[in-house]
């Protein structure tokens, strides 16, 4: 083989190597271009998402994109990326702060809405469900948007029910339009808003007044529901204030009387005790005197015996001294009788006073107990009220978490109760509430807590019940209520309940279990009312 052919062979081999290197380089270039494109696309998307959040971030992302498009040196790209990372880190901290703030604002606004009196039950229920959904912080601000929209809808409903908005919270109440001055005759003839009257009437039912004043209030309540011109309503409202003030004054003067009696009796008992102590002192002194006299007489007698010269003289002396001693003893016995009698009289007097004091305290204790019972009792149905329910349920939950037992909560709501009020009047509505309350009490097992949660909603707490037994009892109760022979204005009316029930589980707290029972009741309403739904 000559030199030329060797060189040619080497040339061919070199060309092959060169071709392979070019191919690899173009593959690498394709790969790099693909990755760059992907990165550029990613940066573009990131730019779109973060657009408007921060101008500096916008600019830096645009610069990074240009660096990639120009295939700039990796050092420049890496510097840009680290600056962007720092910015994003700051944003993440601000974002977390914003989420926390939004969470607080959201809940504050929800709770402010909850505090408004007279919200319709379904609105209140929806609000409770919404607040339960936002109990924990969300991961992103964006998740609050649908929740905020729901909250705004609830505020809108609340506004439409014409209740006043709270002054604090997410939304401020809209500025009121200046009232237009109407002619006096027109004002007097304007009928009063009946829903407002209903609310006043419901609040009146829960006032814990004395029996006499409660009857007065009931009479005014009746008039309030029939006379509805502004003038008449105003007059009845003043009457109501008068009754409340009179009850308050009675209560105050009865407490004052008791305290005056108590103070007088205490003073007499105190002076009797002081007198007894004084007389005990003087008795003691007299006793000591007599004892000393006796001692002296005995010593004298011993001395005269020792000094006597004859037996006759001893006899005479002793006789004389014994006479003195017997007189002193007689004096001592009389004195003792007298002081015993005096002490007994004083003790009798004192025990009579203490007895009186005990009687007065007992009366006051009973009054306090009645007052306390009233504050835990619903005035209309005489069932336990919401405060009593909260207290009982909280205690039951504590017991349950200490040692689990068959604890179940039931929420009941009268179906279409508004139409009873609207068609047959508020008094018929009140009567219905009373009859239903009595029927519930009569038809549930012994030991079940029965309370009026508010409006036409009742709650039961079972302390030891299994699911099957609970459902049997609730279904029977439901049938019993549905078959009650209500008759208003000669029309037979059937009234039904929607019932939701749930057992307490180890993970539950007061709110979660109430929510489940309430949701079950709501489901019963949605599925056609007059039924029991158990939440598993
Ligand atoms: N008479 C009377 N009515 C009351 C009392 N408390 C609440 N209400 C009325 O109960 C009604 C409840 O109405 P809604 O919340 O619309 O419920 P509903 O008509 O029962 O409808 P559903 O719950 O969907 O079956 C309102 O008209 C309240 O005024 C009360 O103490 N006495």
C-alpha cells in the first residue's frame, strides 16, 4: 500500500468522525432548543399568571425570557433565576399573610351576620354551613373567591329581609337615604311591618317575668298582633315597656325588702348574743363570789374547830357556821335556777330569730332558683331553652370524650310553619309550638333532654341509645305529631316535622355533630319534609 492510499483511508475515517460529531452536535442543539422552548413557554405562562402582581417580577421574568431566546451565557441566566427566586419567596410570605388576613376577615364578616337578630332560619343554617366550611385556613387566596361570593349572597338575602346590618365586618351598611317628611295623617295610617311585629312578639315570649306580668304581656301581645297601625303599635310598645319596668321594680323592691328584713333580724340576733355573753359574764362573777364565800365559811369552820377548847364549843361553832353555809348554798341554788331560766329564755329568743332568718333565706333561695330556672327555660313552651341546651350538650360531650357512650343529637324543625302563622295568626302559631313541645316530651324515652333551640326548631339529646332504637322512637314521634288533630278556624290542619339525627363520634366536637344533625334535618326538608334522616 502506497502513501497516497494510506492518507486517503485516514481522510475517510476522519470525515466519518467529523460527520458523527456534526450529527451529535445537531442532536444536542435540537435537544437544547427543545428545552429552551419549553422553558420559554413555562416562563411565558408564569408571566401570565403573575402579571400585575408585582411590576418588578414582571420585568425580571421578561428579561429571563429574552436571555433564553438569545441563548445568553448560563452565568447570566443563573443570576436572573436566583433574583426571581428571592422575589417569589417574598411573595410566598406575603401570600400566607394575605390568606390569614382574608380568613379572619371572612369569619368576622360571617359572625357579624350571624349576630343579627331575626334572620330567617334557612339563611342562618346556610351561614352556619358556610362558616363550618371555612373553619380552617385555605391553601390559596383564590379558594376564597367562591366562598366570598356565597357570603355576599347571604348578606344580600339578609338585606332583603330588611334586618339591620352590623356596623362592623366585611361589608358596611349602605348609607340610609334621608327620610322624606310625610304628612302626619299619612304616617298615622301606615300599617306596621308585620314581620317586625312577629319578631317583637317572639322576643316577648322569652322574657322571664313574674306570672302576673307575663299575663299582662300576653294580653298586650294579642293586641299587638291585631292592632297594626303605627299609632296603636307605638301605644302597645309603651305598654310593654311599662310592664317590663314594673316587673323590674317589683323584683328590685322584693330584693330590697328581703335585705332590710335580713339586716334587722341579724342585728337583733347579734344584740341577743351580746346580751347572753354579758349576762354569762355577770353570772360567772356572782358564781365566783358565792363560791368564795362558801370557801371562806368552810375555812373559818375548820379554823374554829382547831381553836376550840371543848366539844361543846366545837358543836356551837359548827352549828353556827353550818347555818351560814346552808344559807349560802340556798342563795347559790336560787341564783343558779334564776340564771338557768334567764339563759333558757335568751336561747329560745335567739333560736326563734335564727329560725326566722333561715325561713327568709329559704324564701330568697327559692326565688333565686325560680329565677335561674326561668333563665334556662323557654317561656312559651316551658322546655329548656338554647342556653340550657348549650350547657347540657357541652357537659355531655365532656363526659363522652372521657368515656364514650351512645350519645346522639336530634334536630327537629316544624314544616311550613310560616304558613300556619300567615294563615291562622301568630297566636295559633304559638299554640302549635306549645302542643308540639308537649307531644315531644310525652313521646320520647325517659331521661332524654328536650329543648327549644329557637323559632320552630327543637333539639333532643339522647344519652344512651343505639341507632335502631333511636330511629324507631323518632319515626313513631313523627307519626304521632303528624296525626295530631289541629283545628284552626274550623279547618283541620296536619302539622309535620323534619328530623335529623346523628350519633357523636370520637372525632366529633360540639359543632361538627350539630352540623351533621342539622344537615340531616335539612336533607329531610329537601327530600319532601315529614321524615327522619340519620347522618352516618
Ligand atoms: N307564632 C310563632 N311563630 C314563630 C316563633 N318563632 C318563629 N316563628 C315563625 O316561624 C316561621 C319560620 O319560617 P321559615 O323559617 O320560613 O320556615 P318554614 O315556613 O317552617 O319552612 P320550612 O322550614 O322550609 O318547612 C317564621 O314565620 C317565624 O316568624 C314563635 O315563637 N311563635
